[in-house]
């Protein structure tokens, strides 16, 4: 019989056939995806910035993929509830999650057990946008620039408002103390809007916050901005120095958003989603929408998002431990 001799010689070659097949001959499952609707988990409530971004992404992907994308708002515990639920879903490409700098950078160290590992439990797909914060003060404080603010901080503790523990505003205030040697007082609020209201009324001295909600008050002379936490000066505020330029080492704080799939997602699915989002981020209408929200597009490869995620987790682990930050 020839069966045994033929089988022994043919098996190594047969084992290589999937890798040798052209793309068009790959398994039908990878070729057909998606064949039904997809779900995008947004781990914050409807109407939030993350929700606005999620619905914009969902609308585009519905068109690009030819299937409906349903936004699933699952808020609570700083985003942990929704992200933990997404991590437990099948890695078949039908459940995505819109992660943030909080859920995939800060929360791993801020919470004793967020319910997921931002690195091990997810497959990075693509970065979406970033948004630095600015340092805002009341003109009545008497600080005309950052150096003036530090002089006042030497004479008395300054109060810094934030939208809550572990937010970009709180982390920026903590970094200021660590890098500049100040001893400021953190005043957390239930929302950024409440914090801005008390800053305007003089209940607090300063805050780090996204520029867009402050822009009108700055233009009216009710607030001043002294610096930005971006790595480089931003196009909308070209004359505003970065905290790095002001002499504070390793002082970069950005809110960011990105798309992830549960760990183990097929690479062809990851690549198709990545390409679709990158294509959208190049469209004039997308760029206009993002500018209106005061953010900058990111895009890039899954590997770049993986590197960002790991770096952010490590960075904030050290800051949170050193500053003794706890969840509110």
C-alpha cells in the first residue's frame, strides 16, 4: 500500500498549506466577517465625551463594514464595569470597547481590582484621539504666568479643583506637586462643570481641565491659562507653553481614547477595523468634528496602541503610588 509512505511525506507540506494560501483562499470565517451586527461598548453614560466619540465611530464603522454597530453604554466605577464586561466577551470581532486613558491607563493602579487587566485582557486595535489639559486660574489670583503661580504657592497652599479622583485634572495637579515641589490641595467635584463654576466664583484657585469648556471664559477675561500638559504646543493654542517647556520633567498628561477587542481577536479582523478607523480619521468631515471637540486624531497601528497602553499603565502606577492617590 502506498498510503503510509505518502502520508508521512505529505503531512509536513499539508501543515504549511494555510500559510502558503493567498489571501483570497484563507478560511471563509475570516473572509466573511462581519455577517451580523456589532456592539461597541462605551463604558460611560450617554451624552459624555466618550459617548459622543463612540457614536461617531459606530456610525462610520456601520458604513465601512456594511453591518449595524450598536453602541452599548455601560457606565460605573470609572469605566470599569463596561470594560470588564467587554473583556469577558468572545474574541470574535463582534464586541469592541472604546477604552480611555482612565480605563486602559490609570484604573489598573487606581483601583485595587478593576476587574480586568488592560494589557492582558485586550487586543489593541487603533488609537482614536488625544486631548491634553490646560492650567487655568482666576485673574484675581495675581499670577500672570506660571512662575508667578509658583511664587504664590510658596506663600500659601493653592486649591486645585478637578472633575474627580483619578481624572486628568487630578493627575496633573498631583504631578505638579511631584515635579515642582508645591503642596497644593486637591478639591474633587462630581463633574467638571461644577468645578469650573467654583473656579469662576473664587471658591478654588486653579484647575487643570480641557480647554474647550474654558475657552469662552478665557476669551471674556474671566480665566487665564498658563500652560498645557501636551507633549508639544497644540495648534489651537500655539502661544501656550507646555509644562515641559516650563521646566517640569516628564510632565505630559493626555486624555486619550482607543478601540480594543477582547484578547485573542483574529488579526484579519483587527486589521480591517484598524484600516477603517484610520481611513475615517483622514476625512475632512471627521477632522472638523474632532476639532470642534478640542481633540487631536491619533490613528496608527495596533502595535503603537499596545505600546501606548503598556507605557501609560507603567507611568500612572508610579505616579499614583508616589502621590498616594485613591479612588473617590
